[in-house]
């Protein structure tokens, strides 16, 4: 039996070691040596990790999302239901969009 951690466990430990620091999916993928195409999976993993962390910490820790922002006009995508990088800005139609960032929040 191997004592190796799953990707979700590695990401959780990564956040626990860096509370308060914002990371995009691209940052996480680069850190763990994943391909950019695996970002959809990472979004699902972040959602799962956040729920697990909330439950295990009795509501004292969670992962918050800073919404995506258009780099051309500054539009903030506040109304997205699931974390993802939008393809186009609804205001200016630009594709220059910063992806959402995720941060570990610890309540005191």
C-alpha cells in the first residue's frame, strides 16, 4: 500500500501552507506540473476541497473565490454560478480575461 497523497490532498495542503494568498487555476496547475487543459478538473477539485475544508474545520476555514475580471474594460463577473474562466466579456467582447483566483480564508 502506498502512502501517496491524491491531487486534492496536495492542493488542500498547498492552501493550508499559504493562507490568505490568492492563486489562479493556472498557478496551481504550474505548481503541480499539470497541463493547462486540466483546468476544468481543477475547478471541480477546488469546489470539493472547499466543501471538505468547511466541514472538517466546523466552518472556520473555507476557500473563497475572487471573480474573473476583464483586463480591457474592468468588468467583474459577479454572477457566475460555478467557478470558471469566461470566454468573452459581455460588455466589450474582449477575450482578455483574468481567471478567478482562490484564497484560503480562516475565520477567527
